C-alpha cells in the first residue's frame, strides 16, 4: 500500500515561495529517516493549483475550467519525469 503526504497550500506556497531553511533541514532529516527505513518511494512534488483545472460531470455532459486546449491529457500531474 502506498500513501501520499500532502501539505495544505497557503498564500506563500501558491506563490512559489520556498520554505524556511529550518523547515527544509527538518524535511531533509525526515526524508532521510524514510529512506533508511526503506519506505520512501518518491519525492516528486505537485504543481501549484494555479496550474490545474477543475473537471465536473453532470448527467451526460462533462465540463472543465482547464486553461489548456487539451483538458483530458491529465487529471493529475506530479511533474515527475518517470
């Protein structure tokens, strides 16, 4: 079984502001513990919600608020190259 950890977005994260040096060090230590335990699968990040779109489906018609001309290309994109 796999789990994905997510951190709730805020004004700074949506604007692309990097976390504090202290937070980066703490997360690095945590990630290292996960690697040593053999449970870390991937460290790919998600793109900001400003790069996404909302898809809805009502009855037999679907709609999208996608900013791109190809909304069906991907519902989720982690930015990972794997």
